[in-house]
C-alpha cells in the first residue's frame, strides 16, 4: 500500500452520496493568545485526514500506519496507530481526530505519518506536513 496525502484541518465532512470529503479550515498556523506557561494544551479540534491506496490496483492489501505530532524540539506526541484495509476498495481515507493539541511553545510543528514495513519490521516516514504555532499579534 502507498500513502497519497495527509492534511490537518479543523473538520472533515464526508458527503454521504458521493463519499467526497470537504476539508474545512486547513491548519497552516495556530495562533495563541499569551502570556502562556508551556507546555499547554490548546483547545482545538484537529482532523488529520490521510488517504492510502493499493500498490497494485487489482490486489487487495492491508497494512498499518501511525500518525503523530512532532514538536520543534523533536519531542513527539503519543502516536495513534491506524489499521488500513484496502481489501474491498482501491483507496481508503482515514480520519484521526485530535481533541486538544499539546504544544511546547511557538515554532514549526509537523504532522508525521509513518507506514509499517512488515518485511523489515520498521516504520518509515511517508509524510511530514508542517504547521506553525505562533503568538497572535
């Protein structure tokens, strides 16, 4: 299986008739009102939306992925592991909901996506999506 994309947004809405996704308020920056004592949990809802697809269109696959948030200093929020089932459909959209985002201070953060490689028993990175945390002016 392959990773197509991951985007962080405020809300992902799935149309029940078409199964198309609307990503509302894509997260590029989170503005904080200060002064704050870090670390702090920002009361924001994030939907981390990922799409995976089959390596070969006609061959069913299953796998595992995990999503985490990487802080500017390198620390990582607890990882959420996701089962990816491509046995019925060519692609699968997965939504990881995060209620409240712990931040260690202003700076550049990343949504980190890793996919399990069963042959090597490793978790190679397949995406690193940046977003900033800053003080509101």
